C-alpha cells in the first residue's frame, strides 16, 4: 500500500505539469502523462478527484451558506464569504485542479483504445463526465469541446454553451455504459487499480447511470424538459442505479502519515492523533442544522455534531457579528469524522437513493418514492452511526431500527406519509444527510428547487445581496491566459447569471 501512495504522488506531479500546459501558454510540459500506462494513471487520477471534492476548504463555503456549518467565535470570518462578495481570485484551485484531473482521465481514454483496455476507457469517460458536470454547475459555460488539446496547440480553448455540454455528458455516459456492456470477457481486469469499486464494472455502470440521473434531475424544474428527461432515462433503465451499499466511495489504503490520510479527516486531525491547529475550533455547527436536528428528534444529532453540554447542540448563524465561543458551540461530530482511513465519498448511495426518490416522486422512474426516500434516510443514519475513533466505549450507534422508528414517528419534516410537500421533504432531508459528505448537490438543489426554505442567510449587514451567489466567477488565472474566450461569455453577475437549469 505504501508503494501505491508513492505512485499516486508521482502521477499527481505529472498531472500538475498538464495543468500548467493547459492553463499557461508560456509554460511547456516536459513530462507527458499520456506516456504512462492507463493502469498506472487510474488510481492517481481517482485519488486526485477525491482530494478535489473532499478537501473541506474547496467547497466549505456551501456548508456555511446553507446553514450546516458556521465559524466559531474567536476566529475571523472571511468577509468576502459573509458578504457574498466573491472575486475572480476565489477558488481558482478548484478550476485548475479540475482540468488537471480531466487531462489525466483524457490520457487514459485516449490510450485505452484496444479491446483489452475498454474497462479503463469506460471509467475515464465516466469520471470526465463527473468533473465536467461539476464545472458547469459552478461556472455555466466552460471549455469543453476544445479543452485538453494542448498537445494539438489548442492553448486557448473556446467555451461551450452549458446546456450543450450537459446534453453531451448524457451521451458520453450512455457510451460508457455501452462499452461496459460490450467489453469482451478477455479484457484486462482493472482490479485493485480501481480504488472505488475494485474493478467491479457492474457497479461502474450503476454509478454512470446514477450520475446520469443526477444530471437529468437537475433539469427537472425546467420548462419543456419532461420529454427529454423521460426519453433519456428510458434508454438505460435496465442498468439500474446505485442502491444501499453500492455507493462510489474511494479508499486507496489510507495511512497514518501526512498527506496519506483521508483528506476530509486530515483537515481536522494530525497523523499524531492530535487536532490540527484550529481544526475542530474553526468550523463548527450551523444553527439551522442544529435547530432542524433537535426539533425533529433526529438520531443523527450527536453524530453530525458534538454536544456542547449534555445532549444539546448549538452553532452560529453564518456571518453573525456576535458568535458563540468555541466552548459554547458544537464541533464536527464523530459521524463525519470516523477515522484517518474512512472512505471518501465520490457519489454516495445516500445521494443515489434520494435522487431515485425524487425521480419516482416526479413520475420519471418506476418504484415507490416513499421506499426510496426511507432507504435514503436509513442509509444516512447507518453511515453516521459507524464507530468512530473518537467515540466513547459506551456509545451505542444509531442503526436501521432507529431509522425505522424515526421515519414512522416523525412529523412532516421526517415522515413521507405526514409530509404535505413530498418533494420538499426529499430535498430537505437530502440537505441534512449530505452534511459533511457532498456539498455541491446541496447548492445545486437549492438553486433549482428553493429547498430547504428555512435557511437564515448571512447575518452580515454588509452583504451585497440578500441571498448567496448562484455561481462562481471565472478564475483570474483563466482570464489572464484565455482572455478573449472569457470575455466572450459577457458580463457575469454573481446573482443573476444563473446556471441554465435554474428555472426560478
């Protein structure tokens, strides 16, 4: 396993050289990652995706804006975040890392053309879709059809319309699923190089179809898209979606060593077992999440957050000028921080089940929306109930029976039967369940549905808009190296330049 981490580190260096070549016309790429065999690039590329999506600093702003996390008293809040005053310099690393990672997958796809390597080609296609969808959901129009072609001297790629990209992503997923279905039995087994599914291509097909469902459900509130969604869901309905226990969780074999632990865990804990400086003091509970969990008697309450006294949890409202101190706020809990070797979420079975619940509720797929919803909540409770390294020995973790009781006895914010607005219930409980797992769907879901509808927006009196931005701004690095194509996108407004699926 130690050798695997050395290899991952080496290949990430190769990936970084690709990033510079794509983003900066003044730099060259002396280490061409395409010369590395697909089986060696794959684990590094997958691990890089995990680092991008699971390092808290990359997307923690979503947790803060949407009431799940806050900043503790005694620490300075980022005024640009509390004021919703994003700049082109914000989150530049997310953009550049995404294209670095995409280049690694593109190298795999281009090198894996032989029938024996078709499984690698399918995985690369799926992961490219995963990253491009994330870019569109952040920025709208992005380089797509001309991207990743630095070796062909396309150093300033044009931007493609975001809806056009989304529609092609569905096509790419269909192609990947077809590749999996038609890969010869004599093909090379991916095996341990696949640090998500261990080479189980049936699970990769379900992951692809679940990603397709996510892309299509993001468009469900758009006018005139029903027939499009129905038709595209039908083409791969037989593949199925990820069910409980089938989520895309990544684990390369984490080690108790700096840079080799789960990236989410390592934001809070050192390899020595001590807390990172300010690790559990800076990010604390959001008061909206505390109120929701407490009011509904949620068995995950003391799993998402630590009690600050007795069995009570308390947080802050993001942007408030008077904040509760570290001692009086609930820290990130053992359900999120399980251990240095906890699996890293890529697209969880929890999210998949909520997606299926929404699709069934809207009439797009067969099955019981109630059953999918209850399975999603149950999967979340079971996940949060895992034994954590910080749990006291007397702790009894929440299990499926606790979930059944919770779902049967809860009110309109919990019980599918009691809820008057089923879609609101599904999206709100999804918001709760994805705390600490996957912030991007939370931002996307609010932008497209308006749920949850009880969030206290930033309390900063200097905020420049009543509600959070609907997108990110193109990074300054891209403006510097690809100015004409960025300018061609027109004037971008943080609050009115909506992603195309935001039909409200």
